[in-house]
C-alpha cells in the first residue's frame, strides 16, 4: 500500500500463467493467463460459471491448480491455503461474506491475528485502527457493533477493512456490488479507487458491464473457463464486452409496451410479517397487482422482501393483514391452499426451495401436480408414462436443456433449473405469478428467455409480481416498480419515466422528487396498518 | 414437611446439592467448549464411565485419589482423540458416532471391571476441605466452603472457561469456528486443529467428571453414571452454551436431586413413590429445556463437519 513504494515501481504484482483447474466433469479454468499491476483495477468479467471465481480461489489457496504458475511481485509462489495467501498480502472479499455474525466488527477484523496482549484480546487497539481506516477510506462502520446487526453494505465495508487491516497489497472482490444500493456502490468505488491510487492491485469480479467499464483500468473476459481477451476498459464498448462474454451478437432486450392493466388479481392489505428473529420484517405493506401487469419490487436485500414473498406464498403466516387472490382471502392459509387458489411461485433459493436436487427432471416437473388426475392411475398411484409425457412437453415448451428426463436436476445449470421451475409453475396456469429473483446467477440467454416468458404471461392476463435485487432487471421487466425499505413500500415509480438514481435513492430510504409516493387506497391502508402496529 | 425447614437440614441439603452438581458441571463445561466450536459429542456418558473405571482401578491399586483422577482424565483425553478423529477427520454423523462411543464406554467399563476387579471393593471417599475463613461463615460456610477439592475445581472452572471464551483470542477463534468455519478458515485459523483441541478438552473434562462421580460414590458399579453424561449434554442447551448458564442448570439439577433424597429420608415422600420421585431431576430439567428451547441460538455449525469450498 502507501508504505510500500518498491511494489508500486515494480512490474506486475501478480502473474498467473496457464492456470488449468478441472473439477469432476467440468474444466473450470483452461490455460488462463491473468495479471495485475500495482495501482490498477483489473476486472474479471464473464457469465456465471465462466470460471472467474475458480481462478480467484486458486489465487487465494482455496483450490490447487492442476497446471500453471503463480508469481507474486516477480517471484514464483505456491499458495497451499488461504492462510498462506493472507501471509503473502492477498486479501479477498468473498461473495458470501466471511464474517462471524455473533462477533463484533473489531473481533472479526482481527480474527486469527496475533494480539499485542498475547493470549488476551486487544480490542481497543484494533478498534482504534479500524476507525482510522474507516475514516481514511470513507468506509463508515462501528468497531464494537456485532456483525449480525449490520446491513449488507456495512458488512461488506467490514470485509474491506479486514483486508486493509491485514495490509493486503492485492485485493480480490467477488461480485461486490450484487447486494448494494447504487449509492453504496459509489462509496465502494471511491474506496477502491483510493486503494488503487496507493499502489494496491485490485481484482474486480463482475458480470455487470456498466460497473466494469466504470471502475476498471483493464478487463479480462472469461468464457467457459477460457480467457477470451484482455482489453483496456477505455477502448471497448459495452456491446463489445457483452459479445465477448456470450460469444455471439446479442440484441437489446425488447421493451414491449404492456397492455392496459385489468382488474386487481392480487391485493395485499396492511400486511405485517415477522422475520426469523421475531421482529417485524414487513411493517404494513399494501399493494395491488392487476391482470396484465408486471409489478417489480426493488430494494436492497433484507428489507422485508423475503418475508413478504413467503407470506404471500403461504410459507410464513402473517401477523396481520390480508392477501387476496381474485378476492379469496389467503392470509395464513397453507401453501397448498394458496397454490390451489391460483398462485404460482418461484422461490428465491431455487436449489433449496424450488426443486429436489436428487429427483429427476420429470419428477421435479410433476411435484406441484402430483394429484392431477391426468397423471394418476387411481388416487395415490402415478402413471409413469403420463408423467414423462407431460415432462417432455414442458421441457420442449420452455427450452430446458437437459441430457434426459431422468437426469437429476442438480446436474443442470442454474438457468435451466430456473426454466424448469418456471415451466412447472406456469403449467398450473396461475392467476398470480410470484417470482423471486427471476434471473439471479443465471446466464444472459436464459435470463432473456425468462423475461420474455414473464411478459407473455402478463399479456395473457396473469398478474405478475417479481421481487429482485437487480435494479436493471426490475427496470427492464416491470410495468410498475415498488421500492421496499425497512419493511415498508417506500415509493412507487414508472420505470419508463424514472431514472435508476431516483429508484436507488428510494432503495436507500430517501423518497426523491420525481418519484411518486405510494398512492391511492394502498397508502391509506398502509397508514392504518402502521397505526395499529404502533 | 416442617422437619425439612430447619437450619441444619437446609444447609445440609444445599451442601449436597452443590456436591451433586459438580460432576454434571464438569462434563457440561467441557461439552460447552466442544459445542461452541461446532462439535456435538453425545459420547460423554460413555467417556465418563470408562474414566470412572480407570480412576477406580488406579485408586484401588495405588491408594491415591489424585493418581486415579489423573488417569481418569487421560482416559477422557484418549477417547477425545477418538471422538475428534471420527467427527472432524472422518466427518462422521456426530449424533451417531457419539452413541457409538457411549456404547463402547458402557460395555467396556463393565467388562474391564468384571475381568480385572470382580469383587467391588471401596476406595477411600473424598475428604472435605474447609476453606480457611470462608468455611466459618454462618450458613454459607457449611453450604459452599466445606466441600471436597473436585467440587471447588468444578466451580472455579466456570469463570475460567468464560474468561477463555470471551476474553482470549483463542476463545474468539473457537467461537468463530463454531459460528462460521469458512470465515475462520479464510483468515487462516485451522478448523481441524481448533476442533481437535476443544473436543479433547471436553472429553478430558468428561473424564474428570467420571472420576469425580466415582470418588463421590467410592465404588464402581455397572452403569455408574446412570446417564449423567446425557444430562450434561442437555444442560449445555439449558445453559444456552454459556458457562454461567450451564452452572445454573447444574445447580438446579443438584438441588432437585438433593431435595428429593432428603425428603425421601425424612419420609415426606412415601416409599411407594420413591422411584417416581427419583425421576424428578430429569423431568424438571426436560421441562426447563422445553420452556427455554429456542430462546437462544445454537452455534451455527453445531453438528456439521467442515469441508473447505463446499
């Protein structure tokens, strides 16, 4: 960092040559070259599964490469473990934070390091240093707060401070912006630029073109485990990058004007839902989704979206309020009843809640309709042939790429699993279609396809409600955007006439001019619900 | 009933409650440290049995309580290595491998007793040691400060374990491994070494608990512990993985046990109900567990083997 000028004047900080890493059945990295110079931000760009994380896990000692060499500051090194990587000055901010929620910020920052007081903790000294770093890099965080009390954005700051505290010269950030509001992204980028200006080398893993071009000096594009190109960020356009990422030309997503919305099919009134810790996660939400509409709920994760979604789907009984699908009250009813009333649901964690990984494609496709008389010989006995026939139709209709109908679902890619879940849910012809994180972690082509299906479904008169942390997705797919903040719908916007920034401010809890506040009867009901809660 | 509420009877009851609590406390403190690092050890009772036997055997042959206790603890440590090898290195299902250790301890302790001792001879029982000054306090003295040395050790270990967990860097590492082993691993803390250390410590404590139980009884018999090790595991949950909470639970258990015994000897509980009354401590502990269950969060990785990158 600032105190190591010899690094700043030397050649590449990091040089990885011919890295090959094979996992059972996958060539995750195929002869990849990658280098980082002091003072630069080098983006590692590519789709999910392109091999970005694997390459960085090799660098961080989590995986050992099958072939290839790594040199740090010109010296060849072997990195057998994360501990060794840390000792060599490599820091990593993982996508899933490596923090201990029950410990304080200072304890997390100093975890595993020697204390100046021998076996006793020296937290006051650590806290002082954390405050210094936090001050000089603009990473606001309180050293004695427990990590579980922090927002996602704050936790990320703790991770970066942890790396700074350990005097990392090379910092890898794995998809750091996925969980941040646009405002928080700006703050993060400012801190990263400052680190780079002090001679630190930064690796920025991302699949967001806007951010890659906005932050980095150079970009290395990976596709299917191979390095496609390394380019100067200033000399390449977003379209070119996107083409390099997917390997062919892609058209802009088509924004069809939506039909005039019909009557309300889903109405949620004054909903109060408790979270896992027993506190109110949803604090009086009222909303309506009309036939033909796609309503998008934007917000930083942890603002009550998951609890709202689970309450609507019948997976979490609400403390108060009502959920009506075509006028039928469903609040507190079990998920089976909700499903029979006409709700289709794609959950956020598709592997844990959306499919049974060990079951075959055909079995997963019939999970929701195992009582459908068309599939039964007599009650309780499946007609295998009918199950397969139904599966074959759905696989074809929804373009699920699978080796066979008997393939266990866990062997499919994320995009194909998501298409399978969407197929299963739409096969039941829902009146209301609730989709959480429609395209998180799936490839562009599959994401595009799912967006098209959502639009087609709305055009058929289904009320579609999506919950997404990806603001770009919410803005492109929805006909109306609601922003959730601290358990409430803080604002509403028309995505065609609102800027990202305005919605970003709402995501941070600020109701901006230009965005309409939540309107109509919903708002009054929400106020009434608040009054009851208080 | 009135004959119970006399100064002498109440102080004697409390004093024996404290003594009954000691072996549970020792085993539960050890288990607390292991569970805080993420390892569930259900073999405590078996380890206590085998340690009780080895303590008995050595004390009987050498006449030295202290030597017996040391060998009892060593026995615990060796079984701790076995437990850690299964839970950490082999990543066995911890609930099942623990029951295996229990059955091993239950069977082997009796087998060794029959094979090498046969006739039950008593060893000298533990003398009480009066703490200078404190033991002369009215009421408190006879209740708490005229106990045997193993009882003092058990209660002194409560603040010691709390200090270790909350004030030292090693304690923080243990907590980190138990809550998020991947995070600990990512900063260079060896999850394997940490868990081996806590499990061996926990099992050594179980060995000390078994030795204590043996020396309090003065004689070995089959299934001497009568599932005390399982109660100790329950007390860890009762105490919400906190040393002082575990101590509270152990004392509650000791008080109920002592009161039931006292009432029986005073005839307050009729002989016909004696067997039923003997279940009271376990029943009350279970009821307390039911009431308290879910109030506190267990260590997030409890019972889960750690695999890097998975």
